[in-house]
């Protein structure tokens, strides 16, 4: 998957917290994570967060982010969050972010990935289904204060094929930075 011109994918840094929180509150006005929750995710050794940012027109602006959590050696991972700025939706940014999360899960040796998605978000549901995710459960009234159900979705992953020339580090940082 390729990003549109003027955008790049990179690993998120704790210094991105303010920009990520702005997008978090814009994308999820009623059930946004707190800054302390997001900060904990960005600092977590088990997390893998990426952002898509602009590369033209002055200072970079984060227009999308996504995160994965997986304990070292655990064959299971969870997609924690994914968001794309409203004016950037429909350009494939969400697919690029999600593809990178799944690639990192494979690099970590994960065999199953789980996520929750709002029952009233058919666009996200369709994207996850296109990636091979299946609905396995419903969590009633999971998203508060709206009282919206969450679909729990799961996909099995094929392991990543090792590459003798790979520069991937323990969590893939080197490979991601090389794309810039």
C-alpha cells in the first residue's frame, strides 16, 4: 500500500502526544482516550504506534495514527486504536496504517490479532473484513457514554518470512525509518 504524495508513515514518538490527542478528540468526541492513557501507550515497551504526517507546506501535521499492543513472546496482539483525520479519509491512509500494524504483528511472531470496532461503523468493519478479520463476539454498550456495542474481531496471521538482508530490529524501527 502506498500513501498519496505529500504524506509519510513513521514510528510515533512520545513527543507526538499533543498532535495525536488533537486527532483523538476530533475523531472520537464522546469516547476519546485521556492524554495519560495515550501517553502510556506511546511509552509502553509492548506498544507499536505509527503516524502518517504531511511532508509539504511547512511543519508536518499528523493526519492519522494507529497502535498495536503485544507482549514480548506472546502469539496474540491487539489493535488498540486507529484514526484518520476527516479531510484525509478515503485516500487509503487507514489501510496503510492497518497494513503496518499487521506487518509489525508478523515481525513479532504474532499468530492472532484482535480488535474492537463500533457496531455503528460499517466503513471500519468493511476494512477489517477485507483484511481477513471475522466478528467473533459483541460487547454490549462497550463504547461509553454513547452505549454503542463493540464488535470483537479476530484474524489469524501467517508468520513473516525471515529475510537474510532485513534491517528490522526487535520491533521493526529500522525498517520503518528507512522508508522516509
